[in-house]
C-alpha cells in the first residue's frame, strides 16, 4: 500500500463542483473505470472492432484518466415470464448482442491501452416483441421472474448458466479479464438461494483465469442475508441513489445526500466481508440530473430535462464531484465504473445531454479523481475555493 498522498485540486472552469474548505481523508480507488458500450447503445456502424471505436475508447481514456473499462455482453428475454435468455443475432439489427470476435477485440484493445478490464453478463428486454408494447414504459428487467415457480426458476437458471459460461469463455479467449460480473439488475433472480447461483458462479470460474475476481451486482436493497454474497470476491453495486435531498445541486449537498445510502451499503459490505465495486455510476448532463439515474425519462413535458436540447453541464459535473467525494470517504469502496462512453467517436460534447463525460466539464472532474496531482503529504497546499483531499492507500 502506498503512503499517505495529498491531492489538491480546483474545480473545472465553469463548473460548480467546488471542493469543501476543510481537508477530508479519502481513499484512492483501486478501480477507476468507464462503462464502455457498443452495439446495444451506439449506432450499428460502430461495433467494438471498428477502427473508429478504437479511437473512441482511446480518446475517452485520455480525456478522463480512466485506468479500467467495464464491458457488457447483453442477452435478451422475450417476456417477463420467459425462462430463457437469448442472443440477438444478426449484423443489421440496431440492438443486438455483440459477437465474440467484437467483444474479444475490445478486451484486447483495452489491454493495449494499459487498462484493467471487467466484463458483465447483462440481461435486457427484447423490445421488438409485441408483448412489451405499448404502455409498458415502467417495465424493467429487474421484474423478470416475479411469481416464478420453482420449476420455472430451474429452467431460467439453466439458460442463464449457459449464457454466463459462454461470456466467460469470450473473456478467457481474449486473454482474460480482471473482474467478471455474473449478474446485474436482476432483483428477483438475486433473491434466489445460493445453491442456484453457485452453478452460475462455478460455470464461469471453470473457464476464467484464476486471477479473475467474480462479482454480482445489486442495488442498496440487496436481498437481506443473500447467501451468495459470501461466494463472490467483490460485491457489485449498481448505484442509482435518491439524491433529491441535495436540493441546490451543489457538490457539497450531493456528497451529504449520499450518506444514508452509503450507510446501508456499508452494512452490506460488512455482512459479506467483501469490498464493494460500484459497477455503474452516472449522471446525464441535464438539469437536476442528480435526482434521477441515467436514461430515466421524465413524464413532465413542461420540464426541459425531457428534451434533448436541454443541457446542463454543471449539474452533471457537480453530481459526479459530490458522488466521488462521498464514495472515496469509504474505505470499503474498491472502485467506480462511470456510466458511460460508447464506441461512437462523435458522441459527447457540450451539446449532448447523455451521461457520457467526454467533451464536458465532467471529464475534468474524473481526471482529478482518476489521476490527481500528488503534492507532498506533509504540507498540503490550499487555496480559496479549492479542496484539500488526502488520499490513503
């Protein structure tokens, strides 16, 4: 472990993410990552193995100082009662499962940039199936399996285990990954017993290199006493907290609003005896974006945050600044993956309302946390309006 390091940095120009006046002790993240997404979230001309996609990844890493990326392999279900998860194959589909070659290329490309790599098994709904239309905007994959019988769960886990093993094989074939995430956002499934998840974890571990740490992700309400928590190396946390208490949206207020949520997750870490990896943390560059997680639509069309032409770079930067402060004060937080960048090299910039930090003040916030200037710890230098951040590792 490194000795104490003092990090002093100022807020980005034009950004309200100004640091606290008093010194705080923070831990530097072991994982400082970006969620890197392709065909499911980017135009189809930018698969993971396109030359333009390589440029997009390198540019995002340079802009933010990230040292890690998290990829996701998405499988789809045809209804909330489906007991099977499936690839969406075909190169012409706007939403599809990236191929093994595409995913392997992204892993190798990230390695070539000196990054550590995480790969996630993700599930989503097949929105091309009529069963999901219309009027099901509130339907989420977290509801999958609600009301399943034991036999239905048996069938679902059999299908999901095959998907997890196939995803792990892609990772192994590309030289391995550092973190393998077996599940994310599957609230109903995560409430199932450890014996069911043991099969998923074992199937992945059989083909992954021994150095790979495995995890599964839940939210702050992770099933109480979930026995599988002791079977993973890291507890994954999909962080989408209610930060509406931060009424003025300042970084200080956002940092304070995290406390009740972090107390619950601290108990989760303690109960499992494992560190916590924030697998997803992100905010759109829209007004009051700290109040809703990324990709959340608003039903109030008088609110400009509903519209693509409504931008607020300061809201996003402040939300990330306050959030990273709050997380870095907790020693049990292993790291953070910020949502998100895509393979589209034209995405981002100050006329973009999405969660990508690229080309925005938010990228400078990430640079300070992911890289940071490191003066001598004995006499940290302070200036009006700047934060003295002492990081310990």
